């Protein structure tokens, strides 16, 4: 049994495992400038302690606007629960857990505005699935204003899930004697701002001073079928500035982050290593009950499982392929591993993560 303690700015309590306090084109191009060959560190022999982190993409468990699942959503994660096994399990909560609050849509037609809210009791589904931390730094965290945010926070804490990502907030957990900080960022006023790189640098440094391992979630980048590739520079969606995910990731790692996991594009993106730290640029959709666009690449998903040493060094990783059905419910299988492997090679060249046929993730080969 793993003893765990959490410390940060806001409080929630986990079970006896973890307790919390919250303080593809034709030619290869590289989203990272080819300034130096990728170096692969030798295997660690001095840090026997390890911690395993599982991370997924966007989760929306149903909303009255589109329909709620039967049996209070109890079966939404049934097929993937056995793969969501790690000491820290993180997802992006795309929406709110609330029954009230002023909807951002007002009287706008449903077809032109998306405001997601699931009943607060659905937090139990997340806990039963194995989630220990939920990121709220995203464009739907404020769909029902301050009332929705407060209700979501209460619902998560009530089932022992730590929350991260709202402005000024991050979570820390202690597992196996390793202190882990989990931060969330997005380009919105109610979140830790991903587009203000000086602020990103300062917050990651602050977290790194309190923790041995720093995990960063970022909800940014363009959306949709045409958004699978990572390009340097600012990305936009429907005219909205969605930030520069390459600059953000490099800034976070330079400031002390050990793992960066992206969401927001609603499609999978490639993976790369920067200073020996893994970046998964987008984990795509994970659960989107009747509210997400689906089909083809929009239904490709996955579970990222990464083991880090006590000083944050990459030890091992695995990508588990997941596919979403027509309602947006996940199950293991499909071709998403191959998609990520191809995107990684194409977009990042010599810095690409190697995603093998069996799902193992390896650093680039030494030159």
C-alpha cells in the first residue's frame, strides 16, 4: 500500500493510496530547431525510487445540452479502467460538475455554443476509474462561471481527487517518498496562463522548488481533424489565440518540468524529447459523451503511462491505444499508437520519441 500526502494551495483528500492538498505531409520537418543532436542519458543506477504517472486527454461525461449517459455514467470508463493504473492518474476535465451557475451561452443557440456541465455526482465515476488529479485549465472550466468552478472543486474534493490548473493553483502529491507537483495551463484568464511565458517560468520554478518531480498539463493549440501536426509559432482556432505549444513546452522544461502532457486539439499529436524530458503534445479525446465531434482521427485516443525516477528523469514509457465509439465512450484497441508514432517521426525528426509496435516509448537513438 502506498502512503501518500499532498500539499499545495487547495485541499482535497485521497484514499490510503494518495491523499491530497492543493497549494502527415510528405517530408520530415522538425518543430524543434536542430541546434544540437539529441543526447540520451545513461541508465540511472543511483535513483532506485520510481513513480508511475498515467495521463489522458479531454474528458466530458455528458451534459444536458446533448444528453446524459444511463446509470449516471457508471459505465463510461469500464473498458479502460484496468489501464488507468498508476500512482498518479491525470485527466483534463473538459467542462464542469455543477447543477447551477449562469451559462456562458445565455440565449445563444445550442448549435453555436457549447457549455458543458455534468452532475456533481459524476465525480464518483472519475474516482472509480482511478483518477487522482484533474486539470481544470481549459476553455470549458468557466462555462458556468464562478458557481460552476466552485461546484466542480467541491465535487472533486468530495471524492478525494485533487484539482489543478485554475489561476494560481497547482497540486502536489507525495508517493513513495517522492514529491510530485502537477500543474495545469491554458490561454484563459481563469487558468494559469500558458501564453504568458514569464508567468509559466515563474510558476514551474515555484513548483520545482517544492517537489522532486514536476508534471505539466497544457490545454492549447488549434482544434480538429487538421490540427494533428505540431508547428512552431502561435496557433489559432476560430480566430482565438491558442498559444505556441512548442515555446510553452520548452519554457516549462527549462524551468524544471519533467513531463509535459497536452490536450485541447481533440486529436492525437506526436511526442518528442527535449533535454531528455518527454512531451506528449496532445492526448486527444478520452471521453466525450454525445458532445464531442467524433469519427476518424477524432476518435483516436490513448493512455500515456510514464515512469520517472525520483529526480524526474525519464525511466520508461508506454502508449496504450484507445478508440472512442459513436457516443464518445472509450475502449482499448485501434490504430492510435501507429498514428502517434508516425506523427512523432514526421514532426520532430531526430528529437522524436520512438513509439514501438508494442507501445513502448523510447528516447531518440544516440547519433
